[in-house]
C-alpha cells in the first residue's frame, strides 16, 4: 500500500450520492449538504463554483472540480446568478423557501434537472462519510480545485456516465468503485501539477528509501517497528533513515507511525463490531489500555469518548448512512 492508497482508504465511497444534473441557464445551486468531499465533472457547457470565501472559478466541458466540505458553496451558470435551488444533507433538493424539488425535476435514473438535453450538464458524486484517514487526505486539498480536462487522460468519466444511466443488480457497488477510481485518477493528476503543492507524504513516496519505509508502515502498522528495524528493511543505516525521513515527511518515523496507528484506530472504532481490544491489536498496541493511553496523550480524548462523538455525529447528520457503533468493550476504557 502506498501513501495515496492508504489515505484514500478513508473516504472510500459507500452508497455515494451520484447524480447527473442537466440545467438550462439561468441556474444556481447552493450546496450546503455538509459532505466532506464532492467530485463534479462538467459534461456540457460550463459551471462556476464560488466558495463563500475566495474567488469564483470556472470549469468547462471536460474539467473536473473537487469541493472539500463541510463549508457551503455555490455552483451556477454565472457568478451573478442567485441560487434558486438549495442542496441539503442527504441530497434533498429544495427551493430557498423550502419547497421540495427532487421529484418535480427528476428526469430518469440518477438524472435530474430542467431537461435531458439542457445546455449545462454535470456528473456529481458526493462522499457521505469522512474519517481520520480521510481527513489527512482532505487536509491536503484546497477548499475547491479545478483540474483541466486535458490533464485527465482516462476513460473513467465515460464509464461512470454510462453506468449511472443503468439500474441493474449490483449497480451501487459498481458506481462506488468507479467513483473511487475516478477520484484517485483526479488526485494523482492534480498532485502532479506545480500549483497543487503536493503534501510531504505524497512527495516522499517517490523517494526510493523513504517511500519504501512509508509503504512498510502502511502495510503492517501492527508490527513492532523501531527505527532500526525499519532502516534494516529499507537497506540504510538507522541515522540515515531518521534524517532522510524527517527531512522529507516533516516528522520522525516513529512519530509518523504513531499518528498513522491512531488514525487507523479512530476509523476502526467506527465499525459496529469493533472493540477497543481488537482495534488495539490491529494497529500495534498490546491491549486496550495501551491504546487508550496513546489516544488520550495524542488526541486528548479516550477511545470511549471518540466513539461517543462518532455516534452523536451520525445521529445529527442525515447523510451518514452507516450503522452507529456499539459499545463493544469500551466500558473497560476510561
């Protein structure tokens, strides 16, 4: 597993909200669904995206936009067009005064708008869940980015568009996987661009020594790593690895490993059947008390408190469709 693959494992699509929008001007969408990540591909015409803070950006046919939530933003045919439609959590569409519009503007399977041949058309894929691993990826992105179509050499847009028009068994899984593949492709193309300012963990992956070390930590976080054992596997001295890793990644190897383990633990604790003890073993801690001590030291809360917050957030966020966590063995941990 490389650094990008590991971080993408967090926001993997599960029942993602996918829609083809077809709108004739003037049109304006106020997006306030609180989604952590939304991918938009302009198929026809153009679209302006306008964060509440920042300059409007235009995307033309073939371009891809990624919006990082949960802050609201506006997408319209023109920066001067006021929003006539508000997108709420869960994909609910309504007028600014609250009248529901989804059924009224439904045009077919996963297609919505003013008409099937509208001048402006987009594919929209919204990730409904976020996590600690996904948070590392989101932190590496600007609030809004536009990747020019010529930078995306992939048939995935065509495949996704074709699959979205179908309604067959297994369709949801197919669409989720295609959306993931498209996101990975877009991010690789984006981080390769000079203006992207790729994060340190991504740049370090290309280094033959540090990249190998990162892959080993990601592939086997439960192994009792030391700088010496990691250096031996990477084929360099302990001092050389520590110096090179810190210079490229921005923190020492063991500090990075601790952060990675705790991020994995935080996401694993979201799962319904997970217990603190089982999560501890999966990420390299001897037991629930060791994980609890590390969790509180680094994050300021116990695993129990973290799980309680996750449960509370799920109840408050209608777009989050996964089952709430259960108590497991959290009663053993303060």
